[in-house]
C-alpha cells in the first residue's frame, strides 16, 4: 500500500462529483466528523449501554461519551503519527471521524444484544431459516457483529435514502473496518468480521480504490483500534472507582503501573494537590492516556513498513514496551474478574438478552408470515426505510436486524413492554 493512494477525499456514493483539485472550502474529513455528529444513529448512542447501567446520580459512560472520548484520543494519535517518516500529515481528522463511527453498529445492550441475535439463529427458531440462505448469508446471522453493522450503516442505501449511505470519504469508512473479511471468510476460531455478505461489494469498491490487498487492514485502523483500546480499558477503571467496585488505592496502583519509577514521584505529588479522590483518579487517568498515546504513536512509526506491507499483526498496545504492556494486561485482568462480572453488569446483560431475543422472535415471525393479522399490525411499527418486504429471506432478515440494532436500550425495553402487554400508553 502507498499513502498517495490511501488518502483521498473521494466520497463513497458521490464518486462522479469528486474534485481532485483540492479546492473545497473546508477539510473533507472534518465534514465527515460533522456529518456523523449531527446524525440520528450517532445521537442514539447516548442511550446505549457501554458497560455499566446508568445508576442515577453517579455518571458513568454510555456509547456516546465513550465514542467522543475515543475520537479525542484518535485525533491525538493521528496528529502525532502524521508528518514523520513519510506518513502524511493531517491524519488526526480522519482518525477522529472514524472513531466517532466505530460503535454505531452496536445493538442495544452491547455484547449481550449481539449474543441474543446470534443465538436466536443458532439455538432458537431461527435455525429453521438455514436452508433458506446461502452459507455466507447464514454465517452473517449466527455471527452477527456490531463492527459489520457499523459498516452497513455508513454505506448501505436504505429504502428512500440516498446512494452511498452517509456518503463519507473512502479513508474514513475504511478506518473502521477492523476485520477486513466477511463472516464466512473469518479465520478459524474468530467470530469477528467486518461486513455482511450483502455489503461485500461496497467493501470491494473501497478496498480496490484505496489499493488495500484482500484481507488486509487499512493502515489507520490500527490507530482507531488503539484509541478504542485506550479509552475503554482506562475509563472502565475510573467508572469502577466511582461505583466503588474498585477502591481508591487499588485504582491508583493499577494506573501508576504504567509509568517508569522516575516519573511516579512527580505524578503522585501533583495528584495530591487536590483532596477529592475522584479528581485524583481523573488526573492519573489523563496521565495514563497521554503515556499510551505516545507509546502507540511510536509503535505505529516503527512498524509503518510492516503495516503498509500488510504484515503487521496484533494491536499497537501489544507492541509497546513491557512496562506498558504488562500494566495494560493487569487492568484487563481486573476488568474481567471484577467489573464485567459484577452484579450490576450481569443484571443488565441478562435483561438485555431477554429483551432482544424476544424482539427477534416477534419481528422475524412478522416478516416471515406477513399475511397474518398480528404480523401486519406489528410491521406497521417498523419505519419504511427498512425493506421488510424484500424478495429473499436474507433480505427480510437484514431489515429486522437493521431495525433492532438501531434501537436504543430504552426504545427496545419500551417496545418489549408494549408487545408483551406489560405497558400500555393509557395506563
């Protein structure tokens, strides 16, 4: 791959209007950023769970605040990486825009929602549909993935909408494709994939235009992934401290591990200038993020040749110096053992799984049997942009997946309660 071909302002869906003279009034990648911020799918992230349920007076992260923070870190990573060693400058605008979009495909209740969709096909009534689909289409269903769904949201032409989806620049779209293959082509043992079989042509068009070899990541994906890795791990520590899942001393110890001994004294003295423990942790968290940005930028610069050749593997964080890599691994271990298995998180996951599973059951039956009276009533609730009358079972399935995955947690719960009769508008 070469940077001259990799960086273009051409927009997906508006190729015939592309101006190669660079006379646009403002940066095209900043336009991507603005377009995403003002979009409905991005706004809906404010009501999608990140890790913890919203516990009232203690504010923790949702998908929206997480995406904004990832975008800030991504901008720093892109700006730091650009302009040296043959890497073009101004990459921060591309990376920050892609970071905004990286979680837009996540269904309600996060990974619990993903599992509910997957298992409805693999373990529930959805098993009956396998014979109605190709192997590639069936793989999309049993391995449903938020990453692939984000690519679909950005590029798919929904009914009544314009060609090219969000009509973003090629680099911004390519920067969110962490897994550059379809579900059926994913490496053995891997459940992640980057695009649905229905959207394969869109990815091939983008990949070919940018000169990305088949099965290889676009280079800026590594920076988007690093920004996400930095934010979710470190911010989860801060949220866990606020919710008293981790003590102040435990949190400080985990975060101070990122620094060399000669810096710890200075950081500790500055941290102790304030008495509020939440402010102390916030300062420490900011220092850790800065340390990780510098470390990941260095790895990107050192590994640029391997990245452009498509030979780089693993995340940028896994290639940092042992001190940082080990400190990050320690945080990950605590997150799995103490945070992701906490009662608050498990309760939301259990409820979310049940809600999404039931919505899949009811809505899929409606599109498969539209002649039934109840199906006709239920289908009237689905916005017209989703093609519930598609000719193929796969097409109708994607329409329901598009609808459910676009819901917020609150909307999914409300629809669940109305369908089951738990809640009525006049009661």
